[in-house]
C-alpha cells in the first residue's frame, strides 16, 4: 500500500492559499497577532518585558476568558482586554545543560552561566484550576501554578521523572491532559530530546494527582522492569541518523484516543551515517495512542501532509483542533459535532528549522484520520507493507499476517 499520507488537496484550495500564507509563522505569529487585537475603537497591545523574551505559548481560559502567556523567563496572566494581571518569573537563572541531575538538587561542577528559561509547555488543568508550565531550565522541570494568581503550588524536581528535556527550543514539546472522572488525570507528554535519548523519553504518560504535594506527581503511569508508559529513541537510531529527534508540534484528545502531530527526520531510506542536519528530509506524522493504554502498545503513526497544484506541503508548522461550521461540515461530509484539525504546512521536506514562506492551510476530519489508521492497521495485519517504525526498530520490519486477534499488536 502506498503510504504517502493523508492528502486533502481539494480542501486546501477550498479554504484559499491566502489564509495559509497568513498563518505560516505558526504559534509565534498567533501570539503577536492576539496581542494587537482591536477592542472597539482602541487598539490594545501587550509586549514582553524585553524584546528578546519572546512569547512561546498562549492559552485562553474557556470560561473566564483570562489569557495566559508562556514567554522566555515569564508566565503572564492577562485579562481578556490584554491588561496585565500577574507576572510570574521563571528565569533567567544560573544553569548549565550538562548539570544532570540539575543543580537545584545536587551541586554541579560545570561552569554556570545566566540561562534563559524558555517556556515549552503551557496547559490549563481545568479540573484542578491550575496551570502546568514547563521550561527549559534545570533539565526541563515543570511548575503547577494557581490559575488565579500564578502562585506556585509545586515545582517537582527531585526525581528523574521530573526532567522533561533540556532542549531550549519552543515547538519541540507538547502535552495533553486526559481527565478521568473521580480519578487522577493523566498527562501525555511528547518532547524532542536533543541527543539525550538515555535521559528523556520521546513520549510518555504521567500521573497528574489532584493533590499537588503528592509524591506520585509526574510519575510514569506504569513503570516496571519490563514495560513502562514511555518510548525512548534507541541509541542505534542516533548512531545512524546523528541529528534524529522528534519535534512535537501539537497534541489533543478526541474520542478514546490521544494524538500528537510531530515532525521528524526520515529514516526510511537514509539509514546511513548522515552528516549535517541540513541534509535531512523531514516528515510530519500523526501519532495516535489509546487513552487508557499504559503499555503504549497502541502506538501508531501515519505520515501527514497535503498537496496543491502538484506541490507537496509536508513541514508542519502549527495545528489546532476545533469543530467545523455548518458549511465546512457539509463539505467534509461530517457533522458539526465532529472534530476537525486545522494544520499549516510549509512547502517541501527540507529546511524544517528555517521553513520556506510558501505554506498551505489544510483541514482534516478526525473521522477520516481514524479511518485511514484503521485501513493501515488492517492491511498490516494482512501482511502488507512494513511497520514504518524504523526510528524505533532500527530497520524495516515487514508486517506479518496476524494469526489470531490475540496476536494483533502493532509494536513488538
Ligand atoms: C480591562 O478589563 C478589566 C477587567 O477584566 C477592567 O477592570 C479594566 O478596566 C479593563 N481595561 C480597559 C482598558 O478596558
Ligand atoms: C538556547 O541555547 C543556546 C545554546 O546553549 C543559546 O545560544 C541560545 O541563546 C538559547 N536560546 C534562548 C532563547 O535562550
Ligand atoms: C458521507 O458519509 C457517509 C457515512 O458517514 C457515507 O456513507 C457516504 O458515502 C459519504 N459520502 C461521500 C460523498 O463521501
């Protein structure tokens, strides 16, 4: 089966290339644009304290309308009219990426320099009225802040599970909180690891107890000698493709699944020692896991991108899950209650870190994505194609015909 991914070229043209071009700078532009929203006659704006302390993430509370911004060295809370309500400092602090465990836990002999704390994750935990903010300092520790006043509820940092990744690049990490009625929520986190695949899993699911003081905070959902709620990038993959990493651009929960949208270097045809990251071809992928799969056996991923007038757009820049309006729902043959995913891709497959201006806005229905994944799994169980998990398995592993349902398992 030709797995060239999910294509929706018609939808691209239906929405118009202009809209795509407008959104091409992704989250960063979104934050800047929202900061100059026009309110009636007056134009209000909000700027970071220092020009270089850029905004990294922005989230608007569903009911209060409060605006939370994760910036370099700051977390801000603004009212809906962009009046600053609270500013919370997160940096800069003396640090060194080589300090593992971080110096807040154990003295470090590396030279310390004043280091920016880049916000890499900003999520509202609605059920507990708190904000999860993860940064790049101290091997990537997170804080839980009270939504009202950004008071620190907890900053877990004494166990290796508390270090998410020291990469200081925004657009590298994403998280999804899955609430559970009557029980503690689960936090799924995907992150680039910046060559430190032994320290940090690329994807994991963690406990998010209601009690911020709980000693289980951010523990892996399941952690035994044999099976855990995490996947690490094998060292062999980095030996073959030296700059291999997985960048997590977006994530969401829908139905019984959790999804992440990633960009990663292709390993399929280039499992040979490659030189600089400039030579790499990147593929955007959609990763899906079952919400309640603590062993990560349900991990499945498909390439995602779009084509317009024969031009391929495969470098994901930003994405957003929403409900379609009546017209779009009809055009996609879905109901207005179905989830749709709006995505912005840059042209081509190279230059992920400095994407070309040419971009496209593409829309996918989750129903369609699930149908494609089902099709893919079924053909794999029939013994067609291969698992397409080269980065994890180190080689092309052909699909084998499933003997019975009990043997049906995509990851070995
Ligand atoms: C902004 O909103 C706050 C309440 O959310 C209000 O107190 C304040 O007067 C507003 N400021 C402007 C400039 O409209
Ligand atoms: C990220 O780290 C690199 C190298 O350590 C540094 O040059 C760069 O300025 C840092 N980025 C930010 C936003 O501080
Ligand atoms: C629309 O979706 C329904 C099922 O939801 C399907 O039976 C029908 O064939 C679809 N129509 C088109 C034009 O794809």
